[in-house]
C-alpha cells in the first residue's frame, strides 16, 4: 500500500535516496548510542577509542561496523548481509556468562585483525569469519557449515607441527587435542575442547588455515610495568616476560612454550598456558586461568581468580590465594604446602598432595574439597572447610593419627562415614581435623595411614599476632587464648580443647567438637560449626552461616551473631542478650529459650510461654521484645533475605534494665551497651560514630547525620532520618517513617507494611517495597540496583534506577530513568515522562503513557490495558491478550499484535495517530487504525490455520507493502473507493465485500488520507498481496467536502491510472 504523494516522491528520488542511505556514517564517539541498538542498511558505524555500545546490538543487512577501539555490546549479532571489521577494542561478552556474546549469522562477513572478541563468539553456518590477529575469548564456536579462516603460522596439534589445510576440534573429533599457533599479527592462540574443565570448550569445524610469514620473535626478556602503553597479546616459544606492579596484560593472554613471571600488576580473564612456565609471586591473575600440555605453575603469592583449570600441568602452591573451583584434571599433579584455596576439585587422572595451607572457607557455596572417581589425594596437613567430599572410586589418603569416630578410636585402615558420624583426628603436621556428614562432608573408602605424632603441648597458649604457618587447630587438652592483633588460619579445628576469643580474628570455618569456645570479644568468622561442645558468647561477633548441632550447648548473653544462624536438632540455646542477624533459624528438635520481656506479636502483648511463627509467604508476622541485658530484638518469617524460622521457642520473662530516655549522640564506635533502641529512646549518629551490625530500633527515633551504621539495621514503629553518613545493606523497616535526604544506604532496603519512605537527592543501592507502603523517590536520587514494589505505592520523579524496576502496586513515573527491565504486573501505572533503557513488560496491568523514551522491547500480555499518548519507542512492540490504544508517539521498530501460532493470545489495538517506521503485523486479534503514518510493511494474518486476524482501516497513511493472508479480514472505511480508477457505487453505511483480485483498490479514508492497494493474489516479496481467501470489506462513510476537493480527486485518480498503465 502506498500513499499517492509518497509514491510520486519516491519514483522521482530513488537514486537520490539510495545515495543518501549509503552515506550515513555514525561515529562513536562523539555519538552516544542507546543500550539496545540496530544498525540499519546503508549505515556504517565506526567505534573508536572511548566509544561504547552497551547492552545489545544488531547489525542488519547492508550495514558495516568498524571497530578501532572502545567496547561493543556484550550481545552483538551480525545479521545476514552485514559486515563487521575489528581492528582494536573489545567486542562481545566479558562478564555476562556464556549464553550471550558476539554472533556471526548466516551471510555475515566478519574480520578480526586486532583487539578482543569476548566469550561465546559463534560463527553460524554460512557466515564468513577471517581471523588474522587479536584475541578470541573462551568457547569460540566455529560451527559446521561456517567459513572460518585462521591466517598465521606455527600451527601445532598436541605439540606436533600441523601441515593440513584445515582443522577440526570438537567433542567427537580431536576431543582431547590442543591446537596452537600464531596469527599474522604475532598473537599466539590456544584452541581446545578441553578449555575450562570441559565445560566451556572451543569448537572448530573444518577451519581453513592460511599460512603467512610471521613477525620475527624477540627472545630478549621483557618487563611490563605500565611504563609503556602497549602490552603484547601473548608469548611465543622461547619468550620470557616479567609483569610488575603497575603493569597489566589483556584478557585471553596466551603463553605458548614461553615463560611468564608475575610479581605485581594484573592479568585479565582467560590467561592460557600451553607448555608454559608461569610463576606467581604477586599481583593477580583473572578468572578462567587454563594450563595444558606440560605447563608448570608455581604460586608463592598473589591471587588467582575462580576457575583455575589445570590439565597435564605441574602446580606448586606454597602461598597466595586461589579462588573457587580450582580444578586439577587429567595428567596434573598439585602440591599444596601453604596459601589459601577457596575450593579444590580433583578429576579422574588428577593428583594432589596436601601438607599445609587452607582449603575451603566457612560458608562456601562450593565443596571445599572434592575428589572425583579416578582421582588421587594424599593429605598430611593443612586445614579443610566444610563439605569435604571423597567420592566412590577416588583414592584419598589421610596421614596422621588420633583417629576417632564419635569419640571412639578407629582401628580400621579404611573409613566410610555414615549419616551423623563425627570423625576427628590429627594430621601429620600436628593440625586437628573434623569431618562429618552433619557439616556436609562425604568420606567413602578413605585410606588412613598412621604417622608418628608429637604429644600435644597442653600449656596455655596466647596468640596476639597473625598465624600463617603451623598446625591449624587444637588437640585434646590444649587451650588457646586469642587476643587483639591475633589472627588464626581459616578452618581452625578445636577437638576436645578450649578456645578463648578475647580479641583478634579466629577466621572462617571454625569447627568445634567435644570442647568449648568462649567469645568475649574479637571475631569468629563465617561458618562456625559446634557439635557436642559448649559455646559461650558474651561479646565480640560470630559470622554468617553458623550452625550449632547435636549436643551443642550455647549461652548468649551479649555480642553479635551474624545472619543465617542455625540451631539444629539436639542443640540447646539460651538467648539472654546480644543481637541476632536476620534469618535466625530454630529447627524442630532444637531447645531454644529467649530470656527477657516486653514480648509482642504484631504490636500486641504476647502472653504465651512459647512462640512459633508461621511460614514465610503468609501474613506479615513480627515478634519483638527486649532481652534481659536490655537489647531489643525482632524476628519475622517475612524478613529479608530469607526470613526467620521460630519454632517452639520457650519464653522466660525477666526484668530488663530501664531504658535511658536521655538523647544519645554517637560520635565514636559503639562497643558496649545494648545494640539497639527501645520505645521512647532517641539517638543521633554523627561523623566518627559507628553502630554495629544488627542494630534494632523499636518505637524509637534514629537520626543518622554522619558516621556509619552496619548491615541489617531493623526498625519497628520507629522514625529514621538519614541525612549523611552510611547505612549498610539490608535495612528493614516495619511500620516506620523513613526519610533519606543524604548519605548512602546499602543494598536491599526493605519497607514492610505501614512504612512511609521519602528519598530525596540521596543514594540507595536497592529497594523492596511491600503492600501498604508508600515510597517517593525524587530530587535526583540514585538507586544503584533494582527497585521491587510488591503491592506498594511508588512515585519516582527526576531520579535514576540503575537496575530493573518491577511493580505490582500503584506506580507513578515522572522524569525518571530506568536502566534495566521494567516489569509491571497486576498493578496500575502512570508514566508522565521518563527513559526506559531495558525491556518494558506489562502483565495484567493498566498503564497510561503520556511521554517517555523506551529503548528496549515492549511487551504486553494477559489482559493489560495500555494507553499511549506520546513517546519514542526504539525497539519492537508485541501485544498479546491485551488492549493498546495509541494516539501518538514515534515507533522505530516492528509491531506485532497477537500470536501467529496461538489464537488464544490475540491482541486488540486502536491507533488514532503516531509514526510507525517498522513493519506492522496483526498476527491474531483486532486492529483499528483511524490515523497515523506507517512507513513499513503491513501484514494481516499469516499465522497457523484457525488463527484469525481482523484489521479495520479508516485513516492513516501507508507507505510499505500491504499483505492480507488466508483467513484474515480487512475492513476499509472511507469517503470513496476505486477499482483500477473506476469509482465504486456503494451504499453509505452498508459493508460491501470485494472479491476482485489482481486489481488496484484506491480511495480516500475517513480522515481524508488517500491510499492505494494492489490486490495481487500471488505473494511476491516487496509488493502488496491479498489472498483470495482473505475477506475484504468496504464501507462508505459520507464526509462533506468542498467542490475543490472533488477536482483534486479526479486529478489523483488520473495519475494513478497513468502509473498503472
């Protein structure tokens, strides 16, 4: 369908338009591109240093992308007919996982001569990819049918020169092989299906190898310390390099038969070594460090990120820190005598020898140590965190003595632990250990080897300096006092011994069996485990994810307990003082007693002698009171992040000290007194003041003008004013009045029922707002992460939300910027103005849009009602099971109404005005158009049989091809209609069905716009189509007009007839 004036204009200007389109060049910088961007036919994008394309990008057919520097979208698709040339910069995914990256689709042309392409680079069948330089990230996927060419030399397969003209590496061909070489620019590379422990391997299907002369190798040792701006892309055979402080090496740096010594500085993710020698004494190696083929790695200091994977490698660790999922795989041997490893996995064919160091850490999300079937491990020392697992078929040997299970001496040389067993002993280095399924450990057929042990030194010991060497634990009868300045190694085991903590740091993963721990000060880190032992807490703090198990007797009269404390069956706990973090859990079979008074449930006096709170997800429940030391507390199963579990807790009532109602000013760290405020109390925190974690205010007033308040601040029936300073994460308010006008508030501020919050010109890291709350964000405030409104009322004006916005309540947006997804469900929203950079989703909601910029895709579904008066929409709009009314706005991309596959997902759209530059598809449902300008193709129907589409046109201008498919219906309402220029004699107001095909239908809509549709019965790309099995109905609507309009009509009809002839 073409508007007459548009037809004439385009016929006269085809050459000019084509020339204009071919000359569109976009330069970034200075151009700032939106997070979701499409490069269209005839456009060229040049990305130079400092330029950035964030989020996602599609280069459409006929477009060209040249990357000389900067960064280009983590989700980047080169579509059929596009060209992408990379000479520098970074392209694709680096920190967003492997599900997204740079994709070269069928018919695209990609060249890589420099720079970096990130993880998950995929060359689809029919794509053309040429690589002559630069670096390629993990999981390069040259798929079967793609045309990928590597230009370089020194190609080797498994260390042997490779002379073939192409190479295949996949899970079925050369599955265990390693392909190396050097690209034409001198950059070495390593490709293998084995990359990262067989999880993120490369795939090369019939990749063409083109050999060219390489730059000469400089064998003089080099130093990188930041004094020169350019660092090499890798090291070739015989080369040696030292990285020092201030220096940096890029992501995917490859060392092939060379040597790299790291004394300082940093290396990006994806360092690879093949036949390499890599020494780490300082600095940092990024995540996904991989070594192969006879490499040697020596770690005496520094840090390695998570997922260091070693195949056929010798590793020596005597210091430093290795992140989670350190994998020792086939052919590799690791010797660990010191340092810290967050978690260690030994695969079949791998071997480890542990004589010292710390493996695993308290509260780890991973197994501290895992030996898979076919692996070998000899352990004579060191300290191990919880979740130690030696699986069936592994060969694990423990060397030491004093082996006991459940307190009884072990006489067998092979041990398998049953549920509930507690296995203790002493390694050959003199350090104690504890293994038990109660702590997540699994020991299957573990070999015990007796070694001579020195008698334990039972004289009292004092530690007031950091302990980095020596045995990590206490044996039966030993006593240790930890004082200020003292630091113990992580995973310290106390077996039948006594540990006094008066100060210092006892580290994470402390395990206590058959002894006692007395905490008067200092800190015991995350993951404390107590079994058949005593724990007394009167000061100091215990970290998160601590557990007291069977036989544990715990007395808490002061101090601070971190989040996720678990009282398991068989434990006995008395809570009479101190403060407790969220997610405090008392499980069935535990014996827990609260000693205090002023017990209230949901604000009402609680008179029972025992309390059980309902499960999370039910009605809001808040249990509060004051412990016998005067510390207020509150527990709720609805609390963030996971909720408290209070089951059968006994209540013992005692008198608490009277509350001091004198206003308090905190200008230094608070180290004594109740960790909270009681009804009627007032406190002001100023510069220099510090309140610890888990501070609780009930019926009080807290003013924060400076200083710092720790994590997990909880307030009930209180007023909080924050005008300066810093408040930690997980602030939670119940029926409170919160005013934030300055300072910084940490992650995940949660407002529960009855809370009113005002955020004015302030910074908050995240918000969760429940039903019956009111929140206003205004004055240029910045929410760094997401905002989630669950039934609350939220107003946002002139502020920024750095993450996503979701709302199931009432929402008003006026001048806000939302950088992530906007998700509206079962609510009401009014958008006066704003910028929405991510996907916009409307589900069972009513939404009025007066203005705004929408950079992401726009989805409506499930009974939503959306009214759009204006706004700019950059991406496609998809309407399902909803009603959309559009009276204005600019729509740059396609619009889809309904679903071409399912008739029960039909949509309804009413359009009276607006500009629509993409294609419009009414797949199923009803569309009524009485105005607007449509520049793309218009399609009605075309889905599966039984899926109906109905479009009514009474106005608007249409400039693209018009298609009406089988089973669809089109109704035109206008002042006059013509078939091949002949006026149709229609009766006003009476619909008339037109069955003619292969003729031109023209006329004038009700709004006065002229149109012309070629009713071609055969479908040809780029031209109109009207199926013989589609229904066309014309309805004549009278429109008074002056005589001059009739004269104009005659001229236009004559012109159309002339054009057709």
